[in-house]
C-alpha cells in the first residue's frame, strides 16, 4: 500500500504540490511523446533507411572501386562476346 507521510514539517505546501504535479505531468507527456515517436512506423522505416545509408557510406572506397571495375569488366566482356558472334 502507499505510504503516507503525516509529519507536517515534511509536508509540501499546496503551491509546491501543484508545482510538482505540473512538472510530473510535463515529464510524463514528454515520455509519452518519445514513446510514440519510437513506435511510429514511418519513423521506424526512416531510422532503418538511415542505418542502411550509414553502413553503405562506411564501405571502404577501395572495395567500392573494385566492385565498379568488376561490373565494367563484365559489361565489356558481354559486349565483346556479342560483337564476336
């Protein structure tokens, strides 16, 4: 059960109590907004897209160049084969 404090020296004044309730309410509203933002499907998709872009940008440029060179090589080979026929 909830414990009540009956000591008048530690009891909050009504204005302090109202102020504390308002702070708690504001904190709760902020927490609810943050939770809603985290579970929003659009925001989840945006964050996933950002993670993918970040991982792609972290690919070593040397590896990216090698992949591009391999693609050009394969394309040239296919064109050469078609011309030879």
